[in-house]
């Protein structure tokens, strides 16, 4: 029979063994739990450290602000003085200002009566969107230092907005801020976007001379977006696109900036339509940096402190459909640029319509319309390879076209009402003008001493008050011209070849100044006074020509071939006589009026008859 005592002992031993096993399992479970908790704590600590590290890097990159909000896809981080103080969970998707207000400490963002006031830097992370709409005005607080500026950084996130005005607010006065290092701004970083409609960004950006200069709104490398019916007012630089990609500007207005209005700096695939730049302190639009394939078009400027459009250091830019008016220095400036095409450009009341300089080369300008102002087109001496065609310049007070560069062509250019139509400056060379039309003004075409290789052909000059053509350029060529109504048709001050040119209704047809030799053939001159004047030591060789004038020739004129010399035609004599007849009639009328005035309207008084005494 089994021993009950033995069985009890065995059972007790088994129970003790089970207890020991249970205790061991519980110990192992406790150890596992402790390890898990330690691992979780370590992971949390690591995550917190990583978050703190990310936050610190962002905080340092944002100018060490006192208050900063980091928007992540599932949370909002609150950073105070560079220290991550809380991570508040949030729902995924776009974040509104009202939603952000519920996640940050009191006073960091306030909303009341359609106005939001932000007193902290906001930084977005990849995949996040902040909608700044939903209010009428968003005020970004600023102060004396960069750390006080409640700026907004997209990071790789996105900002959207519709129907809102974004402006600065001085923390002391609550008024929009003047430029200062603590004035807020908006930065669209690489991978980030800014998409707005009917939005105004005003009174933003740090000073231009500040080492950490920030434009009012700035797109950085690789950023993108679309701005529709969006205005940038009173910013430091209104809007800057720096190596951005695919930004669309439609109905954008940039005005009253401290410096330049719109800066395009190495931007790629930008589209411009209806861009207006007005009353900016510098250039209305400045294009510089690396050359891109972006066309420069759809721009109008007015009242800017420098040029309406300035293009610097570009290769093969295409500038079309640009309108400028009343800018302080000029309409278009081309600096250090090459292979430039400018088409359908308009300048109204500009001191200089177009100015090219500093080694610009390979420039083609066509279908320009310049009205008013002082100088129409100025080709500075460092410019080479310039062509101006199918262009009208009307009413410039000084010069229509001033040429100081080399290898310059004018084709089908009309200049009306300028004091000097076309002026070739000292040092210019290789200038050819074909199909030039000059109307009105004091001087028509002037080639100054020191210019070379000047050719003028197939031109028309009319209504010039002084000299229609005056050249001191050696070996100049003048052919195929038609000059009507001028004091002197052509003046030569250097060796000149003239051919196939008609000169009518002038006082003097051709005047060769001292030291000049003129070779002329197939001229048709009808002058009121003298046909050809050759000064001492300035012989004129005349071949196969007609000269009609009261005095056909004066001075040393050598006749070659068949020449016809005679008095002016009857119509010119009539033109001389009619004014004399009119003058005589006027003098007679004046005499009659004087007689009536002194006679008080009565006839001549007859003296009384004297009767002698004794008669």
C-alpha cells in the first residue's frame, strides 16, 4: 500500500518546486517588465533628446527666438527660450490659426474680432500645412532684436491663405513696424510652398544692410508656390525668388518697398503674368544671379526710385511685353548681359528708356515704343553687338538714340521730336543705320569726332530746325537719303562719301567744314540760299548731280560728270515770295491802324483859308 506520508511529502515537494518555479517566472517577468520599462524610458528619453536636438537646431536656425512653435504632422511642440517644454498631440491634416491657438500657451496666439496676433516664431515640418486665412488680419509681433520677431518659416511644409492681410506689429506701440532687425518676415524654404489668393503682405523684412537681411517674403532654393492677386507693400525687399522652382505670379503687385520691389535671383520655371511694380525705393524688378530659362514678361512698372526693370549678369534672357513709366532713372537697364532679346517693350516719360552697359554684348531690341522722357536708347561705350529695329521713339527732350558702343545696327527706327535724333559718341565704331526716319527736333543724325565706320543709308529726315545730318566721323558713308525742311541738309567735318540723296526745302544743301573732303554723287539739292558751301581747304567733289539754289556753289567745288546748276524751282521761289507779300500787307495794315489811332478816326484836317487884307 502507498505510504500516505510519502505521498504527502512528495506533494509538498512538488508544490514547493511549483512555488519556486512560479517565483522564478514572476522574477523573470518582473525583470522583463523592468527591462521593457527601462527600454521605453530610454527610448522616450532618446526621443525627447532627439526632439530637443531637432528643436535646438531649429531654434538656432530661427535666430534664437524667445518663443517658438514647431508644427509636426501629429503634434505641436512648444519651445520657450530654446527648451522644448511640451509636445501637444493634434489631429492630422491642415492646421488653422484657430486650431493652433488651442494648442499653444495663452498669449502666444490670440484671435479677436477678425484679427489674429502671433507673438511666436512658427516653423513647419515636412508634410504639414498652416492655413493663415480665416481672419481679416494676421499681425506678426516684432521688437528690437531678431529674437523678438514672430516670423513664419515653411520648412518643407506649406502655407496657404485667402483674403487676409499679413503685417507686422510693434510690441511696444502696436503699430506696423519700420525696417529693423526685429521686424518679422516670411521664409519659404526648400521643399516648402506658399500658396495665396487675395492676400496682402505688408511692412515686413529686415534692413537691406543687415547681415541677416531677410526680404518681406522670400522663396529659397527648391521652394515653390503660387501667388494670385497678392500684394507686397512697404516691405524691405517686397518679394524675392532665390533659386525657387515653378513659382507662379499672377496679378502680383509689389509697391513702396524700401529697396527693390521684386527680385528674381536664379529662379527656375517662374511664370509671370500681370506683375505690377510701383513706387519702390530701388528697381521695380531686379533680375540677377544664375541665368534661368524663365522668360521675363508680363511686367509693368512706374514711379520706382531706380529702373523699372534691371537685368544683371544674364545669358540669353528673353524680355517681352514689359511696360515702364515714370521711373526715376530709367525703364530698362541691361548690365553684364549677353545674347539678350528685348521685344515689345514700352517706356513712357523715362529719363532713359533703355540703357546698356558694363560689357553687355549680343543684344537685339525690337518693337520698342519710347515716348517722352529725356533719352530714348543709350548704348554705353562698353557695349558690343547691339541691334535696334522696328522701333519708335517719340518726344524725348534730349536724344532719341545715343550710341557709344561698337558694332551697332539700327534698322527701321523712327525718332520724332528729339532735340537730337541719333548721336554717335566719341569711341563708337561700326555703326550702321538703315531705314532711319527722323522727324522734328533740332539736329537729326550727328556723328561726333572720334567715332569710326559710320554708315547712314536709306533714311528720311524732315522738319529739322538745324542740321539734318552732321558728321565729323572720318570716312562716313551717307547714301539713299531724303531730307526735307532743315536749315542745312548735310554738314561734313571729316572725309565723307555721299550718294543718291535728295535735299529740299533747306537754306543750305551741303556744307563742308574746314579740313573736310566730301565726295558726292547723284545729289538732288533744292535750297533757298546756297546749294553747296565748301570751306577753305575743304574741297567738294560733285558728280552727276543737280543743284538748284539762289547761289548754287560757294567755295572750292570740283564738278565731275554731268551736273545741272540753276536757280531754285518756281515753287521754292514762290515759297520765298509769298511770305514777303504777306509781310508787306501786314505792314500796310499796321500803318493804316496807326494813322487811324493818331487821327482819332477822323479824316485828314484841312487848314483854314487865309484872306489877305485889302483883297
